[in-house]
């Protein structure tokens, strides 16, 4: 049973790392966009609502994107060491 739990733990770490990477990338893209306040016009995806993203979610993703890559890699290595140790 221990091997099965180890496998699940390793898979979980991979999934979480992928999710964090995707959210950081979304935050980076949102930070570059010129979003307009208010309701979207037909065919215009220049508001968070039109993109299906909430303000809090956008803020969190942009905050995550602001963390330097070197720091993210350091944290990933730290978590990986804890999983293996």
C-alpha cells in the first residue's frame, strides 16, 4: 500500500505544479491585456467578465505571475525534497 500512496503523492505534486504554472501564465497574460471596465460589447473579450475570470481570481493569478521564476523553481525543489525525504 505504501507504494501506491507514494505514486499518488508524486502524481499530485505534478498536477499541482502544472496548475500553478497555468495560473501564473494566465496572470502574465492578464497583466499584459488592456482590460476595460464595464460590460462587454458583442464580440469583444476585453473585460474579465467576457473572459470568464473574476476580479479576485485575476488578482491572484497576476500576483502569482509576479513571483520570479527562480523563486518558483526553488520552492518546487523544496517541495520535491520533502516528498522524497
